[in-house]
């Protein structure tokens, strides 16, 4: 009887442990989920884009993500704070260049929509605790990985 009670307790504990592990591992700190896919760009958020614009934006995003990933790796590989700051400046310049390149493909109305999306981090509701705005991890904000890539 005692071993059956012990096995039952162990089974319940194991089930709770597995459930908690899965719940925690599938979410980031922002609660959006680690494995979410948004299509990789903001092309679905801007109205009136033709197929050529969509293709060009997707191509720009792919190149931008490659460049940002290289800069992130470079930044992670050094422990020198001065170098980290210089690389961060390169990352900011890359983000600005990418945003400007995307805006050049858009008409005036689409640019306004893009600015709204970029302005709130690629998310329609991007408010943190205490109602403060924060940089999001949306794909139209330039870096695509939000605060994690800094």
C-alpha cells in the first residue's frame, strides 16, 4: 500500500513537472511564445501592397536579418564594451537603412501605415507594465528580434 501511494505521488509530481516545463519553455518573457511565426515581415499589415512590393520587402527583410544576425554574433563574441558599443551603433545604422529602404518602396499612405507599425514595435498593442510603451519584437521595427538581439 505504501509503495502504491509513493508511485501515485511520483506520477502526479512527474505530470506537474512536465506540464510546468512545457508551459515555461514555450513562452518568452513577453508571453508571445518562442516558436511563433509571423510570416517574417510586415507585408500583411500594410494595405494596398502589390505583389512586386511584397516580394521586394520580403527580399529586403531576408538580407536585413542576415546582416543583423552577423552583427549579433560579432557582438556576442567580444567582451570589450567599446567594441560592443561600436557594433550596436552598426546595428542601429543597419536598422535605419533597412527602414528607409522599405519606405522607398511604399506610397505615401503605405508609408504612414509603416510608420505606425514601426512606431509601436510591430505590434498593435505593445504596452508593458504600468502602461509604458516599449520596443517590441515585431518584424517591421528593423531588427526582428526586439530586445533579445541587443
